C-alpha cells in the first residue's frame, strides 16, 4: 500500500470534530476535501479500536489465508459491511478486502501474505503457458501496471510480471513466447554469428578429415605388415 495522504493526527482531528458535534459527516468532509465515505470509515475505526487504528504501519501488513477467509465470510454472511469488517479487523484498506472477496467468489485460493517474502522473491516462479502470460499482462496493463497485485492474483513472481509486460510492450504477443532452449537458425542470427558458426563447421570438418587420414594411414600400415 502507498503512503497515506493524511497523517494519523489529521484524521483523528476530523473524527473528533464529528464526535464533538461540530458538524455532520457531509459538512466536515466538504470542509476538508475528503469523502463522506472515508470519514465514516475513520469514525467506525476509532469506535472499534481507538487511536491505535490510525497508527502508521511500518511496511505492509501480513495476512494469513485463514484471516483473509474469516474476513471475507464475515462480509458474505452479513456480519457487517465492508467498512465494518475493515474497521473491526484493522485491514489496511477497503480495496484490499474487496480483492479478497473477488478472489473468494472467483474460487481462487486465498494465500498467506508476507510482504517480506511474497511476490518479490526471485524463486517464486512457476511455469506458464503463452495464453496465461497474455492474460496476466493484459490484466496488469488494465490495472495501471500494478505488478505486485498482478503477481499475487496469478501466483507468479513480481519479476515475471515485470519482464512479461516489458517484452509485450516492446514486441507484442511474440515477446511472450518462451524461447529458452530454442536454437536459432542461420537466417535468424546476425552476420558475426553466422561467420562464427561457419568457422566451427569448417573446423569440425577439418578435424574429421584429419582423423580419417590418420585411420587410413594406420589401416595401410597394418595391411602392409
């Protein structure tokens, strides 16, 4: 999650303005350039957790799959609105809970999330098909190149998503073709590489001829005895 737009003290001041009766949600929101929805969420958080709810997190929060599932089910079972559950369980934002609900409804597994090891790990890679890579890239591009969220959604690494998007932007769908293990033909390489290959072929031919001459000589020597 990005840096918060408002400080904890500033948000608390707006909450206390409302609670002290200095204005309605709409009046305070309009006077301070914020949405009524945000102000309601702050008041709800304050009521559930007090001032601790506004303390700035150091880095991203960690969530287990069990925690995610319980929060999603709380909303779907009518235990509270999205704002209620975000406030009750101190989830970082409404959009985070919405993503969990979407994954759950799409029958996609909710995974443990540890920002220290999740999608940024170079080893967190899996094999993908061309159609999968295209879908992942299109999703990432349509969501503002949010590599981290895309990686988490499709269970691939951050570096994979970044590389695929870069290659797709540069070369279209052809850029997503996995060419590992593919041996380019002579027509696909530049002049320097073609000359290097030709030199190697001539060298191998010469070595084969020298071996043939050697064995013919040995055979003649044996025949002459």
